[in-house]
C-alpha cells in the first residue's frame, strides 16, 4: 500500500488531536487560540496528585499467592534414578520397573542445585588458617574444581599468599610462567572499560576439564611482600569484573596487609583443619582475632564471617589422635562456626604435586560437593542481606 498520499488524504488520516481543533482561519490568529491547559500555576492539590509513584518500592504485584505455586525450584525427585540399585533395576527392566530415586542421589542433586545458584554480584570465598600443612591449597583447588564443573560460571582460585604460595605447584601451569606480579605490572590496562576477558586470561592458568582458572603467587618472596592492601584491592576490582566466584587461598600471616584486605571483601569464610590440637588451636585463635576485630571496630562483618564459617576437616598425616580427643576438638570448634564437613583421605589429593580432579575418587568429590553446597547457602544468605540493605536505603 502506497503512502504517497495527496494533501486531502493526509488531512483525513491525520492523528486525532487531544485538543479541540479550530478552522485554519481562526488558528492563524494567535489572539484567538484557546489553550487546552491554562497558564495558571497548578495548585498544591494538583501537584500532590501528579506525584510520581516509585513502583520499585511498592510493587504492583506482590507475588505472595503465585509464589506458593512456584515454590518448588526443581524437579530433582521426578527425574529417573541415575545411580545405585534403582538405576540398575531400571536399566535391566528396560524402564518397565522404575523405582524412586534413592535418598543419597536426591541429596546430591539438591547439593548440585545449590551450587548452581546465581547471585546479584561476584562472590568471594576465603580459605584461611594460620597453620600450614592443613590443606588450604588442596581445599582451594577442590572447591575451585567443584564450583567450576557444576556451577557453570566463571571460577577463579587466587593464591593470595604473602610469601610464596603453592597453588602454582598444585595446579597445571600449561606452560605459563605468569604470576600475580606480572598482572600487577600491567594492571592499568585492565582498569579501563575496553579491557577484555581474553587478555586477562593470559595472566591466569586455566585448568582444562576442571573448568576453573588460577592466579598464582609469585615465586619471589620479596615481590609478594610488596602486594599490600591497595594492590590487592586493585586486583580484586579487576578480577571481579570477569569472574563470578573468586576463591582466595591465603598464607599463614593473619596480620599481613593482603590477608586483612581480603577479609574485608570476603562473603564466605572456609577454615581447613585437621583434628589435631595445634591445628584446632590455630583456627580458634584466628576466630578470636576476627571476633576481636568486630568488637574493636563495631563492624559485625568479621564476627558474621565466623558464625557463618564452613570448616573442612582434612585427614593429615602423622600420629593418630584418639577418638575421644578428636571428639573434644570437634566440639570446641563446632560451637564457633556454622557447619563442619569431613573430607575423606584421597591419594590423588595427597601427591604434593598437581591435583587432577578427574583422578579424585567419589567419596572425596562428594564431600567437596557437600561443602560447596553449604558455602552456596552462606553466599545466598549474604547476598539476600546485602540486597535488603540496599533496598532499605
């Protein structure tokens, strides 16, 4: 249909005016124009009536009734069994017999669903324990692999050791020699809006099928000492633009500037320990330090990290501790934190060399899935609390 209309057609098809139209002869004389809205100042009542309502504060639809129908977040219990005797029976009967999913498989599905949650901002997990040799780096790699494989999001393990960290030894280098020091030297180029993820990846080490990347500490202890609070904050700002989950592996000095800078922006604290007296005492002293920081500063952040902390009990070597002493140590530590999870011994985690998650056995992998799910619960609580504070401002 052509739109090359004649003048008369255009007039007949002109938009309907909201004001009364007058003949052209009258409209041409400004003195005869009748204004639809008078020039008088609006009254106070009219101004109040025209006040714009911010629907972000008072939503039109509350969703209380519909949420009850949609409360079920997944269909984990409706899917057919994939493991156990239930899966075997279903397979040999060609689906004619399909028993319900077992409780163990249901629990794992629920944990994986928790790991796959998405938050309103990048989240940081800090793995901290002043005592060395209790598995901080091993736990960092295990959590990095678990979140990387199951969350479907960008995951980074950052070795924030104030000296020479071991994440570079326990992960695959892929022929890369670049460290956090190299990134710091070119950090200005990533503090611009044109920075790209592919360029940042050059300074990290991707772990292939484990689906996470590592930002390793430098091998020069003097260089690592020069990374203080300001340097940490600059690096943290950059990596937070490109990664959803940041797992910070820390050193042993809880008073170092980069350790304290990390705790400031941490959303979830993870404490690895063995059930030995020196390890538990070391963890409790760190907990006491954080609680004292809240008392001195009036900032509840540090104390909240402790009460929400997840403790990972690793299986260290050396002399065995009696069951009675282990129970005592467990009770002393569990009273201060939210949950404790045992990580069973696995030879693939205790090689002292590269940890390949594909070689780790099911019991240890399942324990890290449980740990990651508990961490995800803590992150969700922090995210919701942050959103509530932002809304109430």
